[in-house]
C-alpha cells in the first residue's frame, strides 16, 4: 500500500499528523509518503520582484525539506514506514497528479475552510483532490 499524506505548517496538518502518529486513525499497512508542495503560484501572487522569486523559492524549499524531515522523524518514532517528497507547483494540481500517476492507494487529507468567498469560487485543495483522484481519500 502506498499512502499519500500531504502536509504543510497548518494546524489542520499538525492534527492529522498527530492522529496518524498516535495511530488513532486506521491506516492499512504500507508506506506513508509525506508530501510538501512549495506553492510557486502563491509566491508570484504576492508580487515578489522577478529577481527575488528564485531566492524566495529556494528558501521555501529549504523550509519544506526541514518540515518533511521533522514530521517524518516523528512518524518513524511511532513505528511507521515513511518516505518524504518535496514538489513545486500549485498543491491543488500537484496532489491529484501524483496520486493518479503514481498509483497511490489512499490519500489522507485534513479538511479546513477559511470561510472566505474564495473557497466558494475556487474551491480548496481538499475539494480539488476529492474530485480529481482515482483512489480513496480519508478526510479529517
């Protein structure tokens, strides 16, 4: 079994990781793949000058690698088999693409809503994944 677990620095992501580490959720035996996506679209949206975008992207990747390492260590201490993966792009596109192309058996996602009109107009990352993957999705 290959289980995809996208993470970020949100409270929702921390709660999901905590539940997985404490095994208070049922997960089938297999390899957990922790995924962090550096959202390059968001960097451009914040109007960072072009000459600084690459520097900011590199720093964001460094922070992402650190997050993956910390969280993978916690899950390994809990006895889970963990791999890490760092990708760049829009999370709403990257997560479904990886899940489908690499034939994951399950995705574990935290569900959060900002309550903003943006969620209604554009949807959330979770909503995009739910409607674009071929494997089951476990939501928290």
